[in-house]
C-alpha cells in the first residue's frame, strides 16, 4: 500500500540521516582545516563519504543474505542489537569529546586519496552492519543504498561548508543525534516484530 510505502521511505530517510552523521562530523573538521570550502571540495568530500556509505551497506547485505534463511526466527533481534550498538557507540563518542577533532586525522586540509580513504572507511563501517540488518529485514537494497549515498553526499558537502564557516560546534551534536536516531529505529523494528507497534 502507498501508506506503508510512505512509512518505509520516512524510515529510510531517518536511517540515512542517522548513518551520515559520522561523515557529517568529519566533514565539519575538514571544513575547519580548509578554511574556505569551494564547491569542488564539497563535491569531492561528498563523493568519498556518499560513495562509501552506499557501498558498505551493499557489502553487508551480500554477507547477510548468506545467513538470512537460517536465522529468520530472531532476525529482528539482530537488527535491534546492531543498530543499538552502533547508536550507543556514536552517542558515547559524541559525549566523550569536548571539542572533537582528534578523530579527524588531526583535521588536515588534504582531500587526497591517502587522506580520504581511511576517513571514508572509518565513517562507513557502521553502514556495513546496517547492511547486514537490511538482509534480515528483506529491504530492497539498490534503492536503499543509493538513497543513503545521496543523503550522505549532501550532508557531507554541507558539513564541509559549515565547518569552514562556523568551526566544530555542530560536530558532537551531529554524532549524538545520529546515535539516538539509530537506537530508536532499532527499537521500532523490534517492537513491530513483537507486535507492540502496529
């Protein structure tokens, strides 16, 4: 039904925003180091983070479907635990950092392959686990990962610009919001499967 489709789209949008908060936070640091974020820089950082944020859940999904049939009885618990752990870790990172650019490779201004590859990998590891949960939830994977990639592209580009203008004030807040979103989505999946939510 179209109502169910709308709910799914809203959930996917919320999940994409939650996942992209790590990339957004690191992009803010890069923006701070760059001082002036040109459109070209915004596209480069968007492609790095958006590309990896789309690739990693796809890989996770491909791994997850190998085991999907054998664990359908408790797949919703796995999705809940994975999302909960990722969210809790993001919240812990957000709360433990005071000014928070120590995890950005000393926030150097370089957008080179050597500088960006570790950051793109680090910010998309969470998405790998989410991809595994997508397999258990039987999500239509290509539109889902494409959408996550686009949202991350846009938010990373925005993060770079905001970092160059305002510094790191958005960084920890972004990680905190992202963590809360992922935990709530995991909880919603679990409650729906247990029949608590309709």
